[in-house]
C-alpha cells in the first residue's frame, strides 16, 4: 500500500543470565501454582475460565496473579472467579512484588501463562514478559500466533494453544500437571530458545554490523 513506509521490528529482549540460578531458599509450593504476570483484565478473565476447566478435571492447583490492581479490580476478579465456581483459596493475588519474589514465582511455577488473541495486536507483537517467562526455565503456556511461532514449537519448547480458545489452553495446562517430567523438559528447551532468540547478547553481532554499515555508507 505504501512502499516508503518503514516498519520497525522490536523484539522482546531479556538478560537470560538473570534467571540462570534458582534464588536461594526458593522451593516449589506443595500445590502446583500457575502464574500470570500482568494487568490485562481480559487476559485474567480468560485464564480464570481456563483454570476452571482444569479444576473441573480434578487437578489440585492454584492460580497466582502477579501485578498491581486497584481494590475495585481485585474485587471484580474475585467476583468473576466466584461466578466460575472457584473458591477464594484457588486464587492468589500477590499485588506488586519485588524482583526477587518475581524470580521465585517464575522459577517455582508449574507453568507461566500468557494468553494471546486472534487479532492485529497479537499478530504484530511479542509480549515483553515472554522473554522472562522463557528465561526462567519453567514451561510456558501461550498461543500459536504472531512472531513467537518463529521459534516456539508446541510440545517442544512451549505449550501453544489456539488463540482465544480457553478449552485448548486448559488442555495445555493439564498436560503440564499430568506429566511434570515432560513439562520440565519443555521448560529447559524454552530457556534455550530464549538464549538463542531473545537474550540481548544474541543481538550484539547484528547490531555491531548495523553500526559498521551506517559508518561505511557515509564514507
């Protein structure tokens, strides 16, 4: 439509070494916790519906939501959870946490959740938190859409559901609980994918060459 339009591609970038070791004293909770970090109410409602489907299959687990919420939004989340027949004990609203607590939540999660949708926004972005999710080495449950499909493969280095399909998303969550050993393998493979594609060090050679090209073009 417009050949002169410049399109900028900005990847999710992370320091993968930040998550190379498990924080001292961090232990996985007895009851598996799924973790979502963010403040998108649409995402949370979707995940609550998926979590309800997981619980309906008889799995003991909790849903930890990390992020700052107003009291009004917290009440809305708990009300929506109750409407899905979830108990207050099923949901953990942590509020804002420091970096160490966030790293512990990531490293000890049964899986880290990031739903995506079949819309322009999800087609043209890479969630910022995806890098940190993958770097932690915990399995990631996301959706098959957008740029992440360039390097993430379902049941290889992530668990990828159809976008916006809560039943399919719930199945991926259940697979993590059903086979923890396989889930750990997927998490390790996802961590390597992060190092290869999202760690800032992976961009150093290309960025260096870009600077060289700019200098040479002016000489």
